C-alpha cells in the first residue's frame, strides 16, 4: 500500500507540476477548499505537517494571490485562511487532474471492484484508528500508574 500510495502521489505531482504547483502547495489549496476559514494549526494537522511548514506554504500561496488570511472572529492571535478568486480556476484544474489521474489509476476495474476496494480500505482504516485509540488508552493508563 505504501508503494502504491507513493506512486500515485508521484504521478499526480507530475500532472500538476506544469501548473507550477508543488505537492505542498496543492495540498494546502485543497485543504483550504475543503475547510474554508481553517486556521494554520488546523491545516497543519489535516496535512500532518508542522505548523511552521504550513505557515511557510500559506505565506507563499498568499504572496501568489491564491490564499488570504482573515482575522479569526474569536481568537485575535489566530487567522482564518480562505481561497481567493484567483484560486478558483486552479482548484478547477486540480479537480480535472484528479479525475484524469483517478481514471488512469483504476482503468480495468469495474464499479463493483471499486466499491469492494473502497469497502476493504475502509475496514483497514477503521482497524488502524481502533488500534491507535487502544494504544493511546494504554499510554494514558501507564502514565497514571507510573505518575
């Protein structure tokens, strides 16, 4: 699964590099599109990157005119990140590329095959989430016994 995921990311990156986008940049644009008004901290968490890295990417995308920071309505220390009008065509292009990439990746698989694949991956994801949750509970229990 790791090899396939890496190959899919690399192929997608090849598709969008002609548009001047790095993986980091397009990932932030998509994250903001999915969660308009998210904070830098939230974006970093969604993308599993550091807040510093997220901040640098957001800074670059703001400088390029694709994102803008607005004051957070409840926290004066935080800013909400939003797409600009300039980002809309780029987001459309990313959607087109994603669709073409998906079509190429899954050629030869029927709708039933894809449904079953999705079901199996959902099971794997649930198992991993459950395992992570159990590990966290064990760690808390060990800290309380040792503390």
